[in-house]
C-alpha cells in the first residue's frame, strides 16, 4: 500500500503554486505572490463608485447647460457606469453562489 508523505506533498503543492503564479523561486526560499482578494474587491468597488460619480457629475453639468459637455460624452459615461455596475453585480452574485455551495458541502 502506498502512503502519502505530507511534507513531500506540501513541497509539490508549493512548487505548483510557484509555477502557476509565474514566479521562479528556489525551493525553501521562494516567495509566492498572493493577491489580496479583499483589497482587489475594495478597489473594484471604488472604481465602480468613481465611474458612477463621474457620470452623475457630467449629467448634472449637461443639465445646467455647461458648454464644455457634449451629450455624447454624457451618454458614454453613463453607459460605462452602467456596464461597470452590472459587472460588479455579477461578481457579487458569483461570490454569493460560491459561498452557498461551500456552506452546503457535506462535512
């Protein structure tokens, strides 16, 4: 019967993770870049918020007859805000779905 060596398995997993990240490291001395998911999500939400605020600002300026703002510029900014909001909503839906799948897994 074959037994699995836990330390050897961990070494192999670290090597695969290093290769997947695209970083070349020396065994035992490798630094694997880990992305901060919370930071990435926070930045994405801030970006969507900024896009929506810019669209609202352009819309308000157009409504007040600012000669520097074109209708096409307002419409493009509005559509960018709409698309970014829909994208972040889909990411949220996928996260909730993944969470529910994990919580429904048998132990």
